[in-house]
């Protein structure tokens, strides 16, 4: 495409593009004839990532894709009227993405020097350029937010058991040292509680793994209902749940255990074949000055073992 002075058809085409909306194209014709055009085939590269770029491109026809990697899917599809390259020109930085034709495509190339001449010669062009620039920034911000949201969601899914909503042991291994350090610096208490479903192995033998899993899910739900928003529940072992209780000393943790005992004791499953009462053995330990994560877990486990050996359905510390 070549823009010739007085070429009303080409000027009409440009006037429909956002960048040239309300722009006096006849007045700018001397600048337009200095612009060049490019025709791209599907898959053809317009801009490489990290390329030094001195032109803005306006899509006249077809579609371009922005890619973070050359062989990856497009993160943004650009349509007629959209621009590309302006951020590297205005910011004076290398390009941030690969720009590849998604279809047969025609673009108008406006070199940097001409771009600023357009800005100086027509206020509407300057306004349109600013609008397009702001739109691009907002689109990129939305894209970044969505990517961060998706990554966070994926991380949570990886950290949590889908059936119970409990965190996994790997999460506990990463989180506990951090929380212990944070609480120590703020002079706050921290307690660990490990709960074991009494006779859980018998449930597996008597009713099978499927029913035992349903029992565990019901107990996990009953336990989590008793927790505050800052408390965190972890799938510790088969039939065992660990609780990370921030800002909770040993006495307060024992009160939490009492509520949990009561909730689980009253738990009823809608299964006619399952006529069982459920109880828990619970071990509690409060963080001490000399504790590190593995030691605190070991002390809590030792308390749980005492509760189990003494017949279960009780809390030990």
C-alpha cells in the first residue's frame, strides 16, 4: 500500500483506523507519503523480541499475534486499527515480544521521526496515540493480573488435596519455618496440633479404602469448621491432620482441641452400613525458643503417640 496525495480511497481506509480518527489526513498527506507499508504472510515475523525498534506499525488489514516465545501461542491478538512497536519507540527500549502475522496482513510503518511529526502537526493524532498507548498498558496489566491469578490458582491446587481442601506435607515443610521465624520476631505464640482418627486402620480393613476416605473427608471438614481464617490444616499422614495455629499458645490450642473433639464425636455419616462413633487422638506442642521446624513437629508427634497409647479420644502435650 502506497499513500499518494489525494488518494481518497486510501485516506478513507486510514480514517477508519483508531489512530487516524478525526485526523485531517489531507493536511497530513505530506507525512503519509513518507510512510511505507508491509505485507506479511501467515507466520511471518514483523518484530523479534529484544529487537531495537524505531518504527510504529498500524495494522490496516489482517491480524498480528504477540508471543513471549517464538514457538509459543500468542498472548494477545492484534486486529485492524491496533498498533504495535509504539511502546519500544516511546520508551526507547528493545521490543518485549515477538510479533508474528496470524493471517495475511498489511501494516503501515511510521518511523520514529515521522511519528513525532504527526504528533506535532495534529492534536487528534496525539490524542489517539495516547488512547492507544493507555489501552495497551491496561490490556497488558489485565493480562499480567490474569497470569498471576492463574499461577496462584495452580499453585494452590498443587498445594491442596482436592478431596478435603487440606494443604499437603510439602506445603507444611516450606511454610512452617517461615511462620516460626515470623512469630518469633513478633513475639507471638505458635502451636502445632496433630490429630489422628482413632481406629482408622480398622475402618480400612472393615469397610475398605473408599469408605475410609469418606470418613477422613468428613472429619477433615468437621475440623476445618472449628478453625479461624489464619489457622491452616494439613494432610499429615493417612488418617492424620496437622494444624498450624498462628498466635495460639498451648492452653489456647487445647481449647481448640476440645471443640474439635466435640465436633468429631457428634459426627454422623449418611451410610446405613456405617454405625460408628468417631474419636480423635490429639498431640499439641507450642513453639519454644530452641525449636526448629522438624523438632517442633517431632515434639507434637510424641504428644500424639502418648495420647494414642493411653487409649485415644484425648489430647496430650
